[in-house]
């Protein structure tokens, strides 16, 4: 997969999954971009809060 220099991200997903996602986001008053940015921020923040020792502990469970 190539990674371009623009800010655009393109993914291909199942059309039914896309329909369900848009329906849920609409109910919550969110755009796909808003949801993606919030999810990305949460993911990156939680990844930065994991210490090497906690990564080891989680993998042993």
C-alpha cells in the first residue's frame, strides 16, 4: 500500500459495514471525519500511555 503526502486516507470496506457506520454516526451527530479524528486521537493517546512493562504484562494474559 502506498502512502502519499496528501492528508487523504482511502480504505475499502464492505458496503453493508459502511452503511451501518454512517447510520450510527448520523444518530450521534458525527461526520466520518469527526469520528475518525477522535478515534485516532484516542488510539494514539492510549498507545503513548502504555509503558514497556505494561505491554509485557498485557501480552502475558
